[in-house]
C-alpha cells in the first residue's frame, strides 16, 4: 500500500545526519493567482486540465483525471506538477533516508511561506523552481535573499535554481510565431514568460545567468522523445555531478541559461543540450547548435555552498524519465 497523503499540515524538522542530505523543493508561484487567471486570456497562463485532456486525447481519458476525481481548471494542471515530482521524492528519499519536503510560496489555502529559517534550517539542498508567471508579480524580499546568503554560508549546502523558459519576449508577432512553431507544443501560448521570483534571487545573490527562450532539444533520428546526448565538459565537472548521465529527459521548450559574466572562474558550464536545428528559431538562425543546460558555481569567498542551475523539468516525470535521469538525481543526493 502507498502511504497516506496529508495536506494542510506543518512539517516536522528533519535531524541532520552525516551523508544523508535533506532536500527541499520550493515552488515559487502563488497557487491562487495562477489558478484564478482568466482562461479567456491567451498568453501568460497555464493550460486548464480540460485543455490538456483535449490536446492530449486520449492519454488523459482515465478515471483519475475525470471531472469526478480531478480538478479541471488551471488548478488541475498545477496539481500535475505536484504529482510529477513524486518519483524524484521517492528516489532521493530512498538514497538519503530523509523525506523530501515540498513547499509553495503561496499555497492553495492562500498561506504565504517566504524562504526563511522555517524552510532552510533543516535543509541541505534547496531547490527553487521558478514556475511563476511574470504577470503574477512574485519577487523575493530582501530578507529572503539574506536568508539564502546565510544558508549558503553553511558548509556542504547546495542551492539549485530552476528559472523556467521565457517565450515571446519580442514584440514582433512573427518572431513569436517562429518560437511557437519551433517548440511545437500547442498547450504553450505564444507568450509565456516565467520566473520573476527566481530572477530576483539570482540578482540578489550575484548569479550571472539569464533564462532565455524556450528551445526544443534535438532527438535521435527515428524517435520522438529520445534526446541526443548532452555535450558535457568533464574537465570542469570535478564533483562528478554528471557521472553516468548521458541525457536528461525530453521537454519541448527548455530555457537557455545565458552566462552574463566574463569571469570563467565564477561559473562553470557543465552541460549543453543540442538544439533541434531542423526547426527555425532566432537562436538557431544566429548559428547556435547547443543551449546551456546545467551550470555550477563552486564555493567562493564567504559562500561555502554550491549553486547549481537546472530547469525544473529535469526533476519531474510529467514528460518522461529514464535511468540516466535517476542517476543524476542520485548524484545530487550523495555529492
């Protein structure tokens, strides 16, 4: 039997144990603000579950996703994200012997939880998933940035930042149409801009990265969702984050993590993903064949902890997963 599920309950602090990292996930959204978006708006919102069912028919025509069992509005799609991270929680929980806690900036009941000691005190690896639309105006308070700075002053800590894609930045509708045709996902609007909260954290912590575009990875010829292997810089991956990890999972619209610093020592580009160059896109038209997928900022100065950048979809199974992905999760759990 699977364990009983709970909701609206305070978590119990996890005790520190050497070699058993405590992971926490933080969804940066305001759940009510996202769920209550006007569904007649074309851009900058999540799909409703009804739209997901219609586009993905008959994949979602199961009892557990019916109107009798599952939320059919935007809230239903938000719940899919919660369900999609359960495999990660199970794998990492088994590897560490510690439960993976999941928090929301503002939850279904309107309860706000800033990033503070309630979240950070019993955490070794903090994962911030930037799935807040810019229009919902989520932004980190100065106190949260300082709390993360203090968190990273602890030896052995790790902050994983996952700003999501930024589609439709241009005011030129032809450019937006090209972006839409490139990724090919009918559920993603022509403009979908994410991660104001995570961007504010990166600015406050001095992380020289910008999340740009929504790019479709190249796939192995003859397959629909088997991605071409990552281009890994093994010389820079001295911690072995990517040992035994040839690929991540397929996702139709991934952000390019553009490095904005000229200092090669401040941030290491560990992995690039080949982009689907058969589909025109401004990024491809500029001559790019790979986009930045996984980056590492080693400890420096007063910062004793690591900072990693990786998209949230690498930690979910909503769009599929395999042994390579699980190996990556386990690497994070033991390093």
